């Protein structure tokens, strides 16, 4: 039985945020205790930082990383939910 590949990290969400809210990159980096260049280089939010970033941005984590959906494993091989 072969499972369908799950969703990929949402690269557009973090790219759109960095483009439309560049003034928040520095506060986010300070909030996380990392450098501004480190945040600027993210192609997507690292899984280890997801909860903190989602809370800071006031968005659900699944918006930033749909590949972390805890219910994704409930899909059957056809990709349908039970």
C-alpha cells in the first residue's frame, strides 16, 4: 500500500509575509532569539520554530506549514478521508 505524498511546506506564506511585512522581521528575530539574516534566509518556517512563529504572527501553524497536519496520516491511499 503506497500512501500519497503529503502537502509540502508553504513557501509562499513566509515569502508573502517577508515581502508585505518586512518591518516585522527584526521583531520576530528578537522574539526567537536569532539573527535577522537567519530569519531572512528561511525558504519556509522551520518545524522547530513553527509554534513560536505562528503565535507571533497570529496565524494557525497549518497556514505556514500544511505538511505538519496531524490528520494527514488519516488519509487512505487514494487520498480520501475516512
